[in-house]
């Protein structure tokens, strides 16, 4: 695991479009990580994230290392 990337414990759910969001600190800079999800309730989305959190963090770490950023500076992860 890359020591210059630290994941925060701040997962949230946005409803339009259905998106899970969490953040990472990368060399002192905040990077938003987004996962577009199929329509699901907030509790279901949070439970899904908790069950797959490690996998999502690994995907986000790879996108950050590859500098695969969206135009707004975030990284967009595939739904698992």
C-alpha cells in the first residue's frame, strides 16, 4: 500500500445520480473518490461500501497512482 495515499473515513451517498463518495489524502491534497451505483437506498449503499471498502480503496489507489483523474480532479471507480 502506498504510504502517501491515506483514505479518510468519510463515506457518503448522493442521490442524483446515485453515487457513493469517499476521500483520500494524497501528498497533503484531498482527492474525491466516486462510485456511480445502481439505484439503491442509502443504507443499502453504505452496507455495500462497507463490505467492499478494501477493494474500492485498492481501485482508487491504482487510479490515483496512474493519475487517471476526472476533469474535476476526482477519480471515478467502477461499481463492484
